[in-house]
């Protein structure tokens, strides 16, 4: 997905014609071009005659050259923001950058005029780094993550949306009138504090792993989803979906709607879902392979719910799911507590991670190599655009997920693996969550 600079063979035909007109002193073509863009929207998408499964996509910005030093593309198809800046079309106020992109791309992006152009692996102050990031004013299509109504500091996020003609359908995201719907209840629990202190060789070989050290407990929300027709006396206990970072229910990922639609189509059996909030101030302590957090889920949280809700204790029918660090935590939980978690649904898991002081990345994959094969099934997915630098010069998210895939296959684990043409965000995960649930509930 290489960007093409001014004058390259893959420069937009529309911009090439505009450049010729400007070079010949035409003063009418540029206003007419902007009028069409304002009417039809950006980015500019043009066919590539010699590549039927690709399009040429050109991002645009209108900015006075006297006050605009640069325009960077954030997220989008090109990787690190600092390396993805637009060019100014000579004799105009038009900034552009073109990409040759596969037709099944769906991604979000923002634009950053006068960006400081600091490489992402060198950023220390993200608030300052992101000060100029904004949706594309020429693109009417957006992806919005609304603010958390209980967090005054959360103002939500608005991104611009790019969908090419062959972007996969998303049949389970929108509520459907007339179908049975489940019930969602918001509960409030106080969790203890947890350390990120993974055992070196599994659960029983690290008796000195630090515990909670008396830190203050952390209140958080748990959303309990019960399926249509839920009863406290089913013929057999309900299967369970335990979703980490459950705050995504607030808008980034409509999990209850996805479950309702999958059930209506007969793609999954009725499930109870627990969506656990992992607050930002403690999230990494809980999700970076913490045995104390995992044990709390297995030994305290699930038994408490099981006392009041007919959910299964069979690990085969318990799916633990998460995205990014949550995907890492899900795969660790199954390794650490296979007596509880028998199915892992990981979306863009952060498998490049290593504990502090460990000399090598991809710690969790090494644990799966040395551990005996366990009765665990996996669904893993990751985006083809997840090629950004990771902390400590680790492998990219894409490379680390491929490595874990290969590790699990070599150990003969049941595995469904998928790569989507998109980035590290809920815009992709909200679609592929359904794929993972179908894969892990099909017997």
C-alpha cells in the first residue's frame, strides 16, 4: 500500500488533469474541482484499469500554503502518522496523498494540519501529539465513539470512514425491527487491585507472584446480557461470553445487538454475556497477563454469577474475549486457567508484549510452546494495516499474531484465524466479533 508522490505513474488522473490546467494558467478548473469534491465528498476514489481488485484513493485537504506547513494522515492505510504527509499541488491550495488500495478495505482516519511529525514510537505526550487531529471536513461519512456518560473527561471521538466497494458486509450491527431482543442490566461491583505479574511457567510454578499489596479496590461496571426467552431453569445451563473491556458496549461495539441478530439467524446458541469494564487507570495491570486478575475471574466472579444465573461451568462453553491487550489477556487466561476458560476469542491481540525485564518479545507465545497442549479452542484475527511500531521495538501487531497462529498450529490447537483489511480499532472488531462467536459456538 505504498503512497505515490507527486508525478508518479499512479497519481490521480483527476489531479493530473488539474495540474496540467493550472500549469497553463487556467483559473476556473481549481474552483470547479473543489465544488465537485464538496458535492460528492472525499477521499477521491478512482479505478485502476490494470488492477481490478484495487482502487487509487487520494486524500485531500484544502489549506493556504502560507499557513499550512504540512497535513498528516492519522491511522488510515499508511501506518505511522509522521511518515504519511500530503503534498501540495503546485499553484494551488490543494494538498493530497494517493494510495493503491485493495477493494475490501474499511478503515477510519483523521487528518492533522501542521502536525509535529513525531514518530509514534517517540511520542511521550499524546495529548499534545493529537492536538490537531480532526475528521476529514470533506468526507461526510464518520465513525463515532460516543462519550462515556459517567466519565466527565471523556468527550468521545469522531473519525472519518473510508469504505471501498468490496468492504465486507456487516449484517449483524444494526438493530432489526421485529426480532426478539435480549435484556441488558448494568451492575456495579468492586474488584480488588491486581498486579501485572505473570507466572514464568504457568499457574503452579510461580508461588512468589505478587498479590494485591493492599491497594485500594476498584469499582467498575459489569453489563449482564441475557438472551431472548431467558429463563432461570433452562434445560441446560447457558453458554457464557466473558468480554473484557466491556465498556465498548457504550457505543464502540454493539455487542447485545450482535448477539440478538446472530440468535435470530440461528448462527449461535443462546448465550449469557458478561461485559467487564477495565477502567483506564487499572486496565494494563489487569490485562497484561495478570494471574491474580485471571484467578479472580475464575474463582470469585464467575461463581458469584453462577449462584444466581444458570451459566455453564463447562470450559468448552465459556468464551473469554478481548481486543488488543484484552486479546492478550484472553489467551493468557485460557493458558493459566484451562479449567475455566476453554475458548479464546482474540481480536488484534497484543502478542508482541513482554514482561518488564524480559529480554524477548512475544512472551505468551513462548509459554504456549513450553506448556503441554491444553483443551482450548481459538479464534484469532488481526488487521493487515496493523503494522505500526510497538513499544520497545517489538514486532508489529500483525507479525505477532501470525507468530502465535503458527505456534498454535504447531501445537495442533483447534484454531480459526483471519486477517481483515483494516486497522487496530473497533470499526473492524465490531464486524469480526460475530465471526469469532460463530466459529467458537459451532460444534
